[in-house]
C-alpha cells in the first residue's frame, strides 16, 4: 500500500523510516514549506510587550527557532520570561523548546482544540494576555476562541506557509506510478495542507478514492463536509497525534476492517 507522507521536508524522515520498517511503500510529497518573515518594527513592538503575557503558545518547531532568534534580536533575555508558561502544539515542538531549557504543556490531541482543552487555558480564570508564535494564517480558530473569552492576544507572525513549487511535478510522477486499483493513503495534518492537496488534485484532474489520515476531529469534519459537497467518497482515519506509532496503528486498524 502506498503512503504519501506530506510532512515538510525537514520533518518527514522519521515517519518515512518507520513506515518503511512497517512494510509500507512510502512517497514523500511535502504540501507545506515554511518561509521566515523578516524581523520588523512590528515584531519589535510585540517583543517589547512579551514580558506582560502569562502564556506563550508555540505552534511548530520552526516557530520555536524563529521566535528565539528574534527574541535575541529584540534584546529580550530568556530570564525575563521565567514567569511565563509555555504551550507546545505537539511533542516535536516541545522537544525544540526543551533545547532552550523551556518546559512546556503539550495537549493529548496535537491541534488547536487539544490546546484549548489544556487545564492551563481552560481553568485559569485570571488569564488575560497570551502570545502566539505562529505562521501566517495559522491557529485563527484558537485565537478567536480566546479573544471571545476576553483574552488579549499578541500575534507574532514569524513565517508564512506555501506549497513547494516542485510538489506539482512530484505529484504528477506519483500518479503515473500508483496502481489505480490499490488504495493510496495520504497524511493531512492541517487545513492549509488540505487546501494545497485539493489544489494539486484539481490541477491533475484527480478524482480517485483516497484514504486520508487527518489530525483531529475538526479536520475530519472538514473533509467529511467536502466529500458531501462534491459527492466524492473519502475514507478517513482520525488521528490524535502525528507520531509514527499512531499513524501505523490507524493504518493497520483500517486495513483490518476492509
């Protein structure tokens, strides 16, 4: 069975290796690449306010690296942030934070809903100011939910996401090799990656049935709605996180029922 690993190039290797060891054929097709936004006066002003926040939400390993790089450029010392609690969207982000000697809270479900369910956000009545280290367009739902609760949000846009230029050519090559009669599994880890996947399928006029492994209930619902609107049949596996073990177990459970 072919598995299309759509993780960004710098994060794909571990999952690809685990899938190959589990006996799956794997093709890497990154749907997102992250491009740093330049350090600006707007970011400088946000960093000046950072010591006032109670929580910093970090949404990716790239956000950690850029956030810390720009922290230094802004003239803020890490010890000035010792009073702040940190939330990492997943274990990979938490591991990068740990390299900077920062401990973070990590949700069981590695998405916005999972983070909102953390006791740090759900039960803290005195939370009034929170910072997001994120990419352009990301985590809108989570920020809106917090703002509706009266929390002030400092919005650090550290990078933008785009579909790699070479992905169209890679996708076209994959289609020539993929057996029309064999299921093809595709990892969809965010709404942005889903949007780019649909663009690729439209460009290549692809309507074959796919097996989608998606992160979290909201993304699964998004795909179910798209299937209903287009009349297509999607096979969907809902993931709680993006670990190789979770993905492989989801694949095996699905194969055991078909």
